[in-house]
C-alpha cells in the first residue's frame, strides 16, 4: 500500500506577512466571486428562458447542446463557491481549546444524510477525542473527506470508517473507504488546487476540496496525508493538536486582518 504525506517544503513567512497574504487572498476571492456571479447569473437566466420557450422547437442535438451549456453554468457556480470556501480556509477563525470531534462528526453526517441514504453507505465511527480546532472548519474537513468517499465508491456500496488515535500531543484522525483508490503517481498531487484524477463527466467535482482540507489542517499546526491502493480504497489521515486541560487556554479569536 502506497502512502503520501504532505509537508511544508518552503520557508514559513512571518506572521504579519502571512496575515496580509491571507487577507489579500480572501479579498481577491470575494471580488472575483462577485464579478463572476453577475454575468454567470445572466447566462443561467437566459439559458433557462431559452429552454422554457424554445424546447419544443429544438431537435435532439439542440437539446443536447442546451444540456451541455446548463451543466457548464452549474459547474461554474460550484467552482466559484469552492474558491470562496478555499479562500476562507486561509485563516483558522475561532479556535477552541477543546472541541468535541464526535459532535462535529455527528453534525457532518446529518448534513450528508441524503447522500448517505441514497448510496446505502455503511458508516462506522469510533469514539473521537477532543482537539484544538475551529469546529466549523473541522466539519468542513469531515464533509469533504466523507463526501469524496461517497462519491468515489465505483458503484459498490460505500463502506466508510472514521477513527482516531492519540500520539504524543497530537490526535491523528482517519477516514477510510473502499472506493476507487488513487494510483501512486496521482497521490503526489491530490492536495493541489484544481487537481482531478477522473473525468468531470464520470465524477463531478471542482478539484478544490482536498486543497481546502490541506489549508485548514496546516493552519491548525497539523498534517494531512493518505494511503491508497487502486481498486481497494483510500484512507486519509490528518493530525490536530490535543485539547488542553480545562482552564489552561482561552478561546483564540483569529486576527481578522
């Protein structure tokens, strides 16, 4: 079984420079999102209008072209949302000294309940520890990893196992599936932006979810990596700092700049 771990390879910028960089990224994403949404909304509106008024006048090929255009607009909407999500993950938000990962996972499974029911997935979960993390961003990591496990199930009933172990001052979480698996060459790039390893027509997605997970985990002084075998499945691992004893640390509000 092959494994890949993502590590920093470049020098770490100073706190002030990093805050400015993150703020610039979020501001750029917000402006770009607004500027892209307006023309995209117009395109989507006119496509819907054409489909409603002229559907009976289009032949099969015309209807297929219309479907391609509508699907492209929907993918663009999802991509804009994903870019905004990635930009917001550039800073931790509110990091609590003791977050119950069981509660966060429970909320995530509720959000994914329809997909889980539709796929018939079997999900097993261990008792998870308390960690130092922004609970909303931990939920985002769980949602991306479990969502991928549901999506890449290759037609079989998904089997997903979520667990965790404690190692020194860290807790290492795992999300394991029985899906397609990822070949060795692709593993080197799975956490990069816009990296997709399956055709959009086969498995929809933006190629940003795992990059967002990496950004969130690294912002919390953790690591993320994977082990995978093609045709067998993939296990994603990520580490987060253990919760501090009660009274040892306050809730930390991230610098909004």
